[in-house]
């Protein structure tokens, strides 16, 4: 994949094509099921009007995710119409699919449940009144409707649980970043105070002593030498204090960012969070691990975190993901590959794919991402080690 391609358009295009294929498959399956039911039932054969109603009903299934309540209303109305007119027992399976869709995708959830139950009761009641169904047909269709409702509830509950865990992990990460930023700001303020109170004072002493030495150099050489010694002493003290503060500044940054670095414990915690969210993560390492800087280590962790978060959010559950580190003498490759059945567009924001690309680019690396030919999604970040070697 072109590393400069727009991630939003690439993912949106892949998801759109896949959704169309799935929707067409659902429509074909519903049509075949209805034809099979009709072949074993009694009633009036379909006339042109019946075919039109049936075709509209099947076509509406293409919008079951975007407008689940509308699709439920269309399919329920069509099923009731078929029962009243006395057509052969077709047009029930689209309604079953619509019920599953409204339970899974309908917002708010309480209204989706009520709509599904009311529509199901209405369809079965009119079917009994119309006399178009045999008793065994009514029983089997009632079981199918109950099953569609139950499966939709189960899948939705699992998706909501996974989403809530991902959101909680993101909130915790944001809180860690906020605390780190506050710690850095507080330590920088303390260093600024020391610069004013100590270093600035030492430089002032040096300036005064050097000025006195210049004036006394010709007439009072002993006094000039003493002034120079004092200036030297103040300069050495200033250098010592400056060195100490630079050490503190470096240590402050390291301490403040330690919460977001990707040490083994932090990575294990991330993987445990993803497993609890429904992502089965496997870690593989190829080649001998090289020593890298803390900054590169933190960026590698952030890439893995964002990729696994997207897997949990968009690949469906359960899903398996493999984290692969490939080390060579001059580069390290970090890959996250999942086997998900869907690839919904990732949120393109500071934690999205654009953010990952910017992080990788800071180290001269290249980020590639996209759907896999056999299903799933892949994120691939390649870092040159020259940019991240730890020289401390």
C-alpha cells in the first residue's frame, strides 16, 4: 500500500465494498429462504404486485444498519400485507433479518427492543387472522423471531462491553498523559526558579567582578587578581548548578514519561486489557532485540496500542491479533495483524492512523496499513535503528 495514501479513504473504501458484498449476500439468502418456504406452503401465487412488494422488502435489507427502524417497518408491513392478501407464505425471512438488525443497531436500545417485540407480535397476529400459515409454520416462525431477538441482544451486549473496555482504557491513558504533563510543568517551574535564584545570581557576580578587575587592572593588580578569582569561582559554581539542573531536567522528562513508555510490564498490561476486550493477542519476536532509545520505545508502544485498540473497536469479537517484532541490524518492524471479519473506518483523530503516521515519521520510519486479502487488517511500522539508538 502507498504509505502516502489517505487512511480514511482507504479504510472507508474497503469497508464499503465489504459491506455491499455482505448486504447482497443477505438479500440473496433471504430470497432463497422465502422461495423454499413458499414451495412447501399453500396460498395464492405471487402476481406482479406481490413481486413488487417482495422486491422492495428484500432491497430494504441493504439499509438495515443505517436505518434499522425504517427497514423493520417496511418488512413488517410487507409481511402483514402478504398475510392479508393470502399470498403463499413468503416474505417472512426479511422481517426476521430486520428484527435482528433493529435489536443490534437500533438506538436507543430500549426503543429497539420495544419496536422488535411489537412488530413481531403484529406480524404473527395478522398471520393467524389471515389464515395464510399453518400451525407448524407459525410455530417455526415464532421460534425464528425469538432466536433473532436473542442473538441480536447477545451480539449487541458483547459489542457494547468491548467498546466500554476500550473507552475505559483510552480514558486511563489520557489521565496518565495529563498527570505526566502536569509533572513536567511543575518540575520546569521549579527549574525556572532555580535559574533565577542561583544561576542568574552567579552570572551577576561574575559581571560585577570582571568589571572591577578591568578597572583595577592597571593601578591595583592584586585587587584585580582577587576579583578575577571571585569571577572564576562564581563561574564554576554557575556551571555546577547548571549541570545539576540539566540533570534534573533530563530526569524529570524521563520520570514524567515513564508512565507512557512501553516497558514489558506496560505492554503486558495492554495485552491483558485487549484480551479482556475480546482480542486474543499473540506476540512473536523475530531476530535479536536491539537497544533503542526511550523515545523510540515509547513510539513503538503507542503504535501497538493504537493498532490493538482499532482491532477491538472495528474488527468484531471474538478476534485474534498477532503482534510481531522483526529485528535486524539496521531496522525494527512492528506489525499488528488481525483476522477480523469487518474493518469499519477508524476514528481519524489524534489517536488514529494519522497520529500513528506522524509518530513514525518523527523517527524517519514508514507506516503502512490496510485490509488483508484473506480478511482482517494489518498495521506495519518500519523504524530505522539509526534514528532510535540509545546513545545515553
